[in-house]
C-alpha cells in the first residue's frame, strides 16, 4: 500500500470531514477546516492519500517557534496500517521546515492508542488539563516534544 503525504487543499475537505465525523464525538465543522486551509496563516495541514483517496489528515499551528498540533485522524478502515505514524513523520518534517523547535498537543486521557503513537515519536507527558473535553468533561493529557 503506497501512502502519499501531501499538503491539504480545500478540495480535500469533504473527505477530511468524513474522517473527522467518524473519529471524534465533537467534530470540527467544514467551515473550520476551510478557514484553516484558506485563511489561517499559522495553520499547516497535511493529508495521507492511498489510491487517490484521503485516508488521514493532521495539522498544527505555528506559534513562534512551537508547533501546536490541532488534530490527527485516520479513517477507521485504514487504522493499524502505520498511517498515523506517517502523518506524525510528515508533521515533524513540516515543523522543522517551518523553524519549529518543539511541538505540543492535548490528547484524551482515555486515548491510549494516540498517547502511545506520540510517545513513539518522543513526546513526553508534561501536564493535564482538567475537564478539557466539553462532550464528557474528560481530562486532556498535555504532551511535548523538544529539540526537533
């Protein structure tokens, strides 16, 4: 299976929305993604493509010399095939090209699969945001990776 990692375009948003709705209990709106791709000069987004189909996406915001990962998701039918790792590699590579020296993210306390993915790439747990997720008041684990 050939996985292509490339910048997200506005044309990808319908497929991204399908993945978003299948992946999150409080999905972002289509308008939010359009704004990220077309208007937010701090936003950097990529997609994973298999056979010309978007099967995953990820993004971050450039905040000075930090990359704040906003989201990462893989279509349920393509999970467990290394696509999440390819997206993380793509984000880190893109961050380095943008002069980023560290990256951070929040992840649900219960999402151990995602936490393990981030740990694989050198992210460390450095904090907690109590009641961060509005849908169920779940805590967020704050992770950082320094020295990109």
